[in-house]
C-alpha cells in the first residue's frame, strides 16, 4: 500500500474528515480499545474491562 493518493482523493478525505469529526473520533476510539484488548491487556485489565462492559450494558438496557 505504498500507492500515493491523488490530490482529489486527499481533498475528498479531508472534506469527509471535516464533515464527520464525531464519527472519526468514535472510530478511532473503538479501534484503540480493540487494539489494546487484543494486544496489550493484562488479566487484571480484562477483569476490570469486563466489569465496565457489564455496567455499560446495563446503562444501555442491553441483556
């Protein structure tokens, strides 16, 4: 993937980023969380995250 982007593609990407700031933040946060869990989380981290997820599910009224 060493292909360079055209000027039009760079402009389109910037326009999307500017118009979708919150969506981009959401996607970046989700990606960071998944990467942490998959690659760096310890057993203690997993235990704490499991509790946090259970609480969040309750807040969202999920089963």
